[in-house]
């Protein structure tokens, strides 16, 4: 009670403009009091001077004098423990929910009551904690949309939900426009939707985990590609450097060999040239002697000298020298040309091998957008009789399965589904593939599953879509739903007797399509990480027939 009195005093001695304790209080002619600075600033620039609380106007502008008695009382209350006004951050801003009970400047609401349809600050909320009937009220986080809980037609609190019309209603609506409809309490519908929401969240969280794993794998792949590329560049540079060094050495060897041979050949030729020149000089000398003798007039002297001059010695070197102009080292050039051609051929062949090698980074091409695009990945698959449940009859060729009333006398096999009306394909599916199923009469489930799915018993570990080893599209007469690990996801789309299934095993994409003529409508796409090859699977409802279509 004493606390309430203190709070009342605080409000009494507070300025309604700044909401703080009065500073230099003044009382204007109407009797209301304000801080001197607050009322001055409020009136500055205005033609009509009025009271902010009662709106009474004053002409001329009143002269402001300090109210000494009020100032003394404020000082006394401060000394006796008068609380300061709430800090600014406690007041409601433009984006906040304000307390519906506060007067003047409103405090920020801390809770909203769905029964009272009002919001309260800490002070005014206390009754909901202390008063018995109020304790049962539903308190939520502050909301600006409380009025949406009031029926606009009947001004009553909305507490029911019409499942027929899928809308929230009040109890009068339930007896009026929605009479005879499937209605439940809003709380009951919330519980049901909450359950669906949690299932969706689990699915989303699972997909987030799957995507994070894929991102991590791709990051590892990027690092591996970068590391491998860096090493390949380093090794190639090293090898080309060694090749260049080898070529430079061979070039130096050839140059040295040619120059050495050049030196020997030139030396031999010059030696022969010198000897020939000496012989020429000797022959010219003899020719001069003979010419002189031929001009001798004395016959006796001529005959006496002739025998010693007429005889010539045999030439020391052959007179026929084999000259091969410009062809001395052509064999070297020809040999090097042949080497160059061979080297070019080797490099061209190896470069083709290098440039044609693909780097696989686990990224898949885009999913086709037309049926013709899907058909290029069509794969012929057949049903495995060893896996068929004993109430499924397989046609000749093992492409059609029918649910029969009579038990089929199949031989015992470990791969057979003993309880559920299921059958697997013979072929395992990897990479990118596409196939279609035509269904008749009742519904079927079109599935993908790992080969190691359990076969014996009625447990969920054997049932398509109810474990982490199988993915299934339930194609009922009037609806579709996707099942994985016991999570059922409703699927919308046009009803058709034919369903197309696309798998990109490397990219982890699994897509189901409704097919009407050549028009394909996506029903559901699932993306995960497949750790094993997959098998196609069919589940047949009682009396149903499903056939694997022959695709062009």
C-alpha cells in the first residue's frame, strides 16, 4: 500500500510533457503545472497558447513564475525516496506494443492477454499473476494483432476453426453460417497443425543436414580438384623444363659435333689444297723451262738438255676430287627434321589425351524440362520375381504386376517380401535414368530403395517410405503423398494414370511427374545423398495393377 502511495505521488509531481519530476515548476492560469522549460518550448512558435492537458487557450501568453511551494514539495519528495520516472527505453516506441492501461506516455507492453484482448506493462500485468480468475488467462508475447481474434461480424472472440471452410470462426458463426460443418476448437486445430508443422520442420532440418553434407563434400571436392590441378601444373612444368633442358643439350651436342666435323673437313681440304698449289707451282716452273728449251736455236744443246726436262713425275693426288656443293651437312638437318616430326606427333597425341580428360566434380547437368528430354535417359527395367510378394502376379516378361486374391505359389527365396505387397526391379539404377509406370484400378506406390532393405516381417524396416532406405510416392485414387523415413508429405498435382520417375543418382535428385499426354507436371522433387545403387520398387493396393511402360 505504501508503494502505491509513492507511485501516486510520483505521477502527481511529474510533468505531463517530459514525464519526469517537475523542474522549476510553474502553474499556468488553468491550474496545471509543468517544468518551466517544457512549457516554454511547447509554446514557442505557436500563435495560440493552450494547456497541453485541458486545451484551454490564453491570450496574451501568460507570464511564467516559479511555483515555490510546489518546488519545495518536489524537493521534499525526492529526499523521502520518490522514484524517478521510468527510463526512456521502457516507454513504447513506434514499433513497440504499448500498454493499454497506461495513461499519458505509455510504457512498453511485456505481455498480451488472449482473453482480455489487451496488452500490459509489468506494472499492470501484476493482476494476472495475483488474481485467481486472471491467472487462467492465456498470456503471450506482446502482439499488435489482438483485434484479429475478434469476429468482425459478431464482435465475439474467435475460439473455433471450421475445417470445412478452412477458417477461424466464433461460436455464433458456428451456429449460423457454419452450422453442420466440421468444426473444432482453435486449440485442437492448432495441435493438429503443430504436429504437421513439426513433421515439416523435421523434413526441412533433414534436408538442411543433407545439403550441408553435400556442401561439405563439394568443398572437399573443390579442395581436391585445386590440389590435383596445382600438382599437375607443377609436374608438367617440371617435365617441360626437363624436356627443354634435354633439347638444349641435344642442340648443343649437334652444334659441337657439326663444328668439330667442319673443322676436320676444312683442315683436310686445306691440306690437300696446299699440296695441289705446290704441285701447280712446280708444274709452272717445268713449263717455263720447257718453253725456254723450245726456243733454243742450237740443235745440239736442245738434244743434250731435252732428256732431263721432258720426263714428268706422276701426280701425288688424284686429279678427280669429288665436290658436293651445299650437301655436306644436309643429312644432319634431315635427321633433325625427322626427329621434329616424331616429337610433334607424340606431343599432339599426348595433348589430345590431356585435353580430352574430364574432371569430375560431382556436379550434375540440369534436369530436363520436356518429356523428350527425359526420354533420352529412359531405361528398360523389369520386375524381379524373386522379390515379389506372394499376392502379386507378374506378367510374362516381368513388366506388369497385379494384386491377386489368391496366394501365388512362388518358391521360397531370401529376397522375397513376406508381408507387404511389394516388388523390386532386377536392374540396379545409377547415374541418370528415367522410367514410367501405368496404373489401373486402385492406387500404387512408386518407389526407389536400396537393395539391402529388409524383406521379412511386417515392420517399417521392410515398408517402402517408412525407413531411411526407401523413397516412395503414394498414388492414390484422389491424392498423392510422398513418404520417407515415416514422414508423410502431402503432394498436390493433376491426377493421371501414368507417373514418370527421374533419378540423378550422382546429384541425389529424385523427381516424380504426373503425365497427361505429353504434358509433364512435377509432383515432388526430393534431394538427398544416395550412398548405394538404387532399385525401382512397386507397392500395389488391393486389386491394383501397375505396368512398367515401354518407352521409345
